[in-house]
C-alpha cells in the first residue's frame, strides 16, 4: 500500500564490505538497506541522502520502501529502499562502481 508519507533518510557507508551488505542488487534499478528503528510502511516515499566511503558529497536519491525488517527480529532492524526517479540510475552506477568484484561474491547481505 503506497502512502503519502515522505521522510528524509540518511545513510553513510564507510567501507566496501558494508556497502556490499547493504546493496540490494536484486531490486530493479538498485536499492540499499538502511538500518533504522523508525516505523515505515511498504510503499512509503523517502528521500535518501547517501554517503559513500571517501566521496565528499552525499548522493540525493528518491526512493520507495520495499523491504522492512522489524525491530526485535534476529536481523538488523531497517528498511530496504528502492532507488527511483531521475537520480536512480546514477546512484546504482556509483554503488556498483564502488563494489567492483564484490557484486558477485556470494556473501550474505542484510536482506538476502
């Protein structure tokens, strides 16, 4: 169910291993897992301010909540945000360029 809720979500990733764990390559257009204890609903619109490693500027990306891991589960609580809008392709490219050979490593991620 899509709602009118909009939120600003901030995520900074400082190393490739954490980026690999957060990146949702199986999502059309790409996406990331954002650890949070805030309550969201599937379909919520979010504005993601995304910082990567040594990049001095944060990537502003429109997104939609497509995954929720509730607090109290055995996993890290958070949301999966699918990249959307005009900046989605650029965000996906930046993430995948940073990941390089880790894209197909088979390591467990925060969502799968």
